[in-house]
C-alpha cells in the first residue's frame, strides 16, 4: 500500500493525502480529511515505510499518563475501547505522582511521536512539559479534578445533587453529607448537595457537613433528628454503616445511607462487590468518562470538530438498588416495644400444685421460651407487627436457645443484652389439669437489666406506637422505660406482676394499667371491690385501668366508661399466658384502629384461645386464626367503630 493507492481509494490527489498525514491540512475539507484518515487507519498505512520524516506525521498513537493504571482500570478501559474503535494504539505510562517520572515520560511521549496525550498531572510545576508538547504540536488534555487547563473532569457536583435528591424524594429533610478527603472532589460533591437542598428549600446548617462518623455525629442524629446521609465514596459509607450498627441503628429502618461507588464495574458485575453490606450507591462513571475524553482527544487530533468541548462530564445517575434507602423512621409503620423478662420456661403438668411437705409426681414436662417480656413480644409479632424486645439474657447455652427462639418468632433481638456475668432466667411452672398454676422464677440476667440499657435503646422509642412493660425486671428500669416512652409520646401498657406498690413515677407515665385480681388486691390494701380498686388506680393518674378476672372476664375503668366484660367460654388447659395473650391482642387491635371496647372483647377471645392450650408461646394465637374464629361466632367485633370506647 502506497500513498498513491491511498489517494486512489479516497478519490483525492497524492498531495492532499500527504498534507493530511503530515498534519498540514488546515485548509482541507473536513469530510475529505475524515475519508482519508479512515482509509489510512483501515489499511494500517505507515508513510515512507518505517521512517517518520516529520514530527507532524500521524502515527495513530495516543499517550496516556496516569498516576496509577491499577487505580484507574475503569477509566483506562474506556480509553482503550474508544482508541481501538478509532484505529488508535495506546502508549500507557505511570508517574505515581513523582515529578521526575513525569518529566521522563513526557520526553518519551515526544520521542515516540504520539498524536495526542491524556494526562493526569501531579502537583509539581508542569509548565515546561506543556511548552515541550506545544513545540512538538502534540495536543493534550488534563483529566481528573485539577486546576490545570484544558482539563476534563467528572461532575461530582451532579452526583452529590442526585444522592441528596434521592433521599428528598423519600421525604428526608435532615440529611448529613460526608464529602470525603479528596479536596477538589469533596468540594464539588458538597456543592451539589447544598445546591439540591437549596433548590428544595431545605436548610443546610454546618452540622450536616461531616468528615468522620464520630461520637459527636451520633449525638447530632438524636439532637437534630438526622435521618439519612450521603457519602462521596463507599469506604466512608462502609465506615459509617459499621458505626451505625455499633450504635444499634438499623439501616434502612432507622437510618438511610447512600454513597458513590468508585468501581463502576461493580454495577455490571455483582460478584465484584466485596463489601459486607449492599449500600445503595451510584457508580462513578469512570468507564464512560474514559470513552468521552478519548473521543474528544481524537477529535482534536483529526480536526473533526470545531466546537469547544464540554469539559465537565456528566451522565444520568442511577442507584444500583434501594437496600439502604427507605422513608424516614417516623413515616414508616409504627412498631411495638416490649420491655421485660426473658425466661427459659420449664413447664410441669401435675395432678395437684406443690404443697408444703409433700412429694409431687410430674406427669409430663416441656421446655419453651417465656417471661412476660418475651411472651408479649411474641404475641404482638403473631399479629403481624414489628416488635423490639428489650431485655437481658445470660452467658450460657440457654441464652442461645432463647435468642434463636425469639428470632424464629420474628421478634427483633437488637435490644437484648447478653450479660457475661449472669445466667439466663428460668421459670419453673407447675400446671394442674384444671388449668391453675404455680410459678417459681430464677431471675438471673433479668435482674441485671439497667436503666442505662433502656437509655441506650432510646432511638427505638422514636417510631414506636406502644410500649409493653412488665414488672419482672428491676423497678428503676421499669420507671426509666416508662419515662422514655412518655417523652417520645409512646402509649405505655404496664403489667404490675410482682409489685407490692406502684411508685409515683409510674402513676405519672403509664397510660394503661392491666393487673389481675390478685395483683390489684395487693396494690390496693384495704379496698376489696374490683370497682374500688380500679377507681383507686384511676384517681392516682392512670387514664385506663383494666383488671383481668380470669373466667369472669375483666373490668374497665376510664373517664367515660366503667363496666365489666364477660370472658369467652372455652375449655381451660393452662392459664399461664392468658394475660400476655390478652395484652398482645388488645394493643394490636387498638393500633389497627379499633375502639377500646371492641379491642377488649377481641382480646378476651385471644386470651381464651391461649388458656385452652398448654404452654404460652406455643398457645398464643395468630391474627388469621383469631379472625376466622371471630368471623364465625361474633363477626360484628371485626367492624371498626371508633365512636365508642
């Protein structure tokens, strides 16, 4: 292939071909230039055999000078792909940010007669390098966030804007920004974040701009109710996620988290993701950026465009998924909190309850999870609600058994403390054939649950509707739970088992008190009637009092209602969990919009089902089974009526 052959194929003169190849084609029609260059590249034509007689002669070779090729694989892939598509080769060199290496490589590019250069500059003075390239008539572009010109860069401002906007579309209005430590990139990312908040008329105070997820940040989450954060890189996102988990925040239920993923190959290859939690992220478009800058350089080398290029590269942003993105916690479905004891129940079936001085034969035994806190949490979970149990277990095999059972029953265990110095609680339950029972309790770790344990879980109360508290834990812990619930406008339901006196702090904070007949008598010495006992609690500040009466039903006292409700008739097998079943169903149906009197009647049916079976957790009824039974026997109960009770 000779220059004459090229001229013949292109339909132009030999002189025209020579001018185009040697870069002396300023006055040649652009279409002619492109046609000739296409043929030259297609036939891999080298003028004058292997001798390059002029520094202007095209070699269809581009130089790429990066700090590190291994750190820029996606960018380099885009450059290589585009160069090959246009018939160019690549001469790749690395400077590692060292000025001497940069000087040597610029000289090497000039010696090899490259047609153009893409250059990620270091921090040293590079004016002499630029002068050399200009003398050699080698066009060049800088790449990356640099102050040198002409430079192409990725629009990190757009990406900060996109991530903030994604959270705003989920109704987040208090969002933290972690812009990272790359000075120029961080400034752009933060600029986009602030612009987005401004456009949506959301304030952007200084405390929303953070650098590290330190302890101060977690105080600000609570103080300012920060509900989400964006991060300029996945390393910061991962560090923030780990810190959130240590503080018992659940992503995205309690906090939404978005980041930028510097590895844009991850979105194409899920197996490339080695991060332990799939954080919702937008990929930094290094590959597309590489293609763009290479196309712009080739356009200059071939003089195919007279338009000034756009130096800030942007493309449509998308999230890889929404695994760590949700509405703010206060807009999500309200959940329940149960605070109380967790036991391993060992239940013995006997002909008669133990008596002083007698030997008792046990007919059968069974082991299950128990304790008022655990029973009520499982009961609520069976009605399809999210419930967090705050309690304590010990450092033994029983603890593993209890935690596994709770998770199996769909109860969140993140509020449960494992005390390394205590044994897990146990309850020994003796049940007669008539259903009556006697219970002995080894409190164990339950006695170690402290107010500090409750306070460290205060974030759970922010999106709770009901807090169920039982008294089989230390009294100061009960008081702390009730006070935190009250401070967060959570309705508090208190079962005063084991208490001999209700302290003033509970009268001021409890919304609903539910003692049984024996508990009410013990708490109201000198008052024998059920009505009088309920009146006593009400006059001391409890707005709703329900005294459960076993097979006689229950008694309700409020400001507007004082009445009895009959029990639902069913065969009695084991009365142990009747109150827990009643409380679980009651709060579930109140939460679902039923009035108090309806919810009580439904709860009476749930309690009857429970005591008709052996055990507690295994006897608690689920919502579907309960409503099927009620629909057959008393369907009017399932029609919501908010005008009564």
